[in-house]
């Protein structure tokens, strides 16, 4: 996210008004001037999924958040990185990726 790390969409739009191409909520439509593009991020995360899948273990854990978590789930389902923004990015759940399905696991009791 570069300089946009930790910023909300509205803050990014205010700081870089000409970089926003779609209304907030429809996608992550802004790339900070010194941040990774969505395409580069997706390629990097796709390599991560391949490495994890090749690791010889019964269970594997990948820790992520926000944009990366959305993109990881989209890639796992064979969707494009832009489609990742249909997913939410909660901070209080885990996602189990198993046999082509994603199961949401709440951490709240």
C-alpha cells in the first residue's frame, strides 16, 4: 500500500484525488504513488499460494489482512484480482481454504 498504508479509502481519495477511478466501495480503485499495483500484488500472492500448496504438511497457515486477504481468496477460487473486492475484509475471522471452498470461522464467542 506504500504511503496509503493504514489509510481509509476516503483519506486516500482526499490525498490523491486524481488517482481514484471508481466510487469507494466498488473496488480498491486507488494505488498510492509508491505502492504495489493490484496486478503485481496478485502475481506475488499467486506465487505464495503455489508455494504453500507444494509444502508437505497436512495443514498450512497463511496470515494476511485487508487487500491481500481478499486477493488470496479470489485467487484460490480462480477469480481475477479485481473480483477480490466483492469479498469483505473482517478483522475478527479466519478463512479455511480447503478443497476449492472457503469457510468463514468467526473468532467471536
